[in-house]
């Protein structure tokens, strides 16, 4: 289910996934197939980690990478969950072919 809630977002962020919802900043983003696919990848990640562990891992990895890069946005971009979603967001069939725990392939840089 896709919800619109514009007051939740800051700056460049336009969408997020909080199981089982995809939340976007404005109605127009409901039609953005790449953005929605990116968020659907996060739904798969959250489901395979039974939701709560996903959020714990996500925040922990963000904190660790923030210390590593000394840059919160760069840390966000390099979270394994985000790297998988960004790498495959344009492949609209990815969520059907995706293997469980594929985000693990994105923990380290190749």
C-alpha cells in the first residue's frame, strides 16, 4: 500500500518504506516506477529479516558508516540495503528474481 505524507520528508528524500507501507512525499511519486521499485526492494529486505531486525541493522550500519565517512548522506548511500536498492531500482523485474539476503552482496565494495 502506498501512502502520501509530505511532512515526513526532508530535503532530497521523497520516499521510504515502513513495513508494510511505502510512503511518498507527494501523489506524483506514486507513479514513479523506479522509486516504487526501489521501495519494493526494501519491502523484500524487511520481510526476510522479519522487519524489526531490518531496522536495527539499518540504523547500526548507518551509524557505523557515518563514523567511517564522517558524512551522513554518504553513509546512507552506502548502507548495504540502499546499495542493493539503488543498483537494481531500474530493473522492474528484480523483486521477482531477487534471491533472499541479496543485500549481503553489497556489504563491502567490490
